């Protein structure tokens, strides 16, 4: 495809929108939360502990309930994740990350809808909302029929 002036203009406009997003309050909050998370030793310790436990969990998952440590590792990973998620820096980062994702989803959806109502727009968490019931089955359960 050859670049026409219309395509160049569209690319320029998309870069402008990207810059507006990068300068938004939501993005600034996200960057600050990410830096604070990276600089907090306790948060980093909790994240490392979770990743270590996750590796053990994935190994146990290969055998499922038949693995001798299945129950213990399953309980430990839940406790480790809960402890990590309760850390103020981790929680703040997750909230700001979700806010930025929501903004990007909304911008993508508006652009797509301005082209056509038939355009499909991928969204974070779309699998949980496809059927309208929140079960994630995409309507296969029959609850949203």
C-alpha cells in the first residue's frame, strides 16, 4: 500500500492522540505508581516471593490433585498472592494500570465505532462481559439468552 497524504494525516493524528494519553493525569499517576512500586523493597520482596511460589504452583499443576504437595502449594500461592495484593504500592499500581487500560479501551472503542458499529474492538476483560452475565462463557451457559 502506498502512503497517501490521508494515511500520513491519520498516522500523525494517532500519534497526537498517543501523546495526549501520555500526558494525561491517568498516565502520570500510572508512571508514578510504577516507579514507587519499583523502588519499594518490601513490594519487590513480595513480588519475588509470589513469582517463586508461582513457579512451584505451575510445576504442581502438571500433575494436578495427584501431586503430593498440591493442596499445600495451592494454599501457599493464594496466601502469597493475597499478601502481595494487600501491599499499598502493589494495590496502587494495579488500580492505576486498570485506569489506563480502561482509557485505552474507551479510545479504541470510540475510534472503531466512528468507523462502523460492526467493527470489533478487543478489550481487556472482554471475556468476562461478552454474555452480559459476567460468567465468561460468552452466552454458552444460557443465562443471558
